[in-house]
C-alpha cells in the first residue's frame, strides 16, 4: 500500500465522520435539524470524502466496497487489509474530532438528563457516533436491513463506475445522492451504517472515551451486525450487478 493511498483512505473517511457525526451531534444536543437534514449532511460528507481521496486511493472509504472491488474488479488483495485499517483509523479520528468539539455540550446534556456514561441510557449519546437499532426492531431485522442497504450501495456504485455503463461522469455526486436516498429509505431501522469502518471506528472511540463496554454489549452484542451485514450485502451487490447487468453491456 502506497503512503498516498493510506492518507487518502484515512483522511477521506475522517471527513465523512466529521460531518456525519457532527450533524447528528447538532441534532441531538441542540435540537437542530431533523431526519431529512441528517441524511443530506451524510450524503454531502461522502461527496467531500470522495473529492479529497479519489485521486489518492480511489476513494473506497468503506470496507464493504474494498472487499467487493477485490472480489470483482481486480483490486489487489494484499491491499485489502491496509485499506480497511486506514478506513477504521480515519473513522476513529473523525469521531474523536467531533467528540472533542462537543465534549462540553455532551457533558451538560448528560447532566441535564441524568445520563451516566456506561449505562444503558448513555447509548443515547453514544449514538451520536456509532449506529444502534431502533427499540422496535429485532437484531435479525437490523441485520437484514444492513445487508439490503449495502447491497443497494455497492450494486449502484458498480453501475455508476462501470466503464461499460457510463452516461455522465458524475460518480461522486451520484454516490452522495445514493447515500442520501438509502438513508431516507432505510435509515430509521438501524441508522444505515452500510459501512463497517464508519461504525467500528467511532464505536471504539466511545469505548475508550468513557462509554465503556456497553457500546459493544448492548442488545446482545449488536455491534457485530453493522460490521458483518454490510460486507455480506456488498459482496451480494457486486455479484448481482455483474451477473444481471454488466455481462449484458456491450
């Protein structure tokens, strides 16, 4: 892995989390924005991350995308793990920046609402950074939700970036809009992680910065779902695109 690729994936993913976690923090802590504005901000965050990293690393910014590219687009397999580590580290650093920016407001929010870090109730503030399922759905439903969301993400990224299928060269804008619409369509169930690094990096941050083991043990160790399910969904999306669409393109 070249140094520029490492920096591209790290910085690009950090940018996504800075804006993505930032808008969730503004919404929860200050009552600013809503579900609609959160999804717009996440989409634009992805756009900015792609703009920064595209020429350096190809702007994967997501382990599910990296694995799918390794399986179906000849991305070098020896680069898969370094790319994923850079993405997780970038997500971790991005969430640290947001935490430090809002540390006083998080503390005052916890004091006002009698929230003790490390308790079940503290998942409310931990959810600024990582994803947690709605109380009304099961872990199985959340797993299916994440598989479906990432299936759509990778399927349509492959469509937008396929040299055989180019209509307009609007890849970064297309992906940003895609993230927005997946969030608006599927975000309510489980927060649409659709990206293992986006979830794991900030979850590690909350574990280290006071929330403790509850961020991993919550809901029967839910944390594995936004890691495993997006990878499965991404692989299925990649194979489905190649089987049903790409092989029929001239």
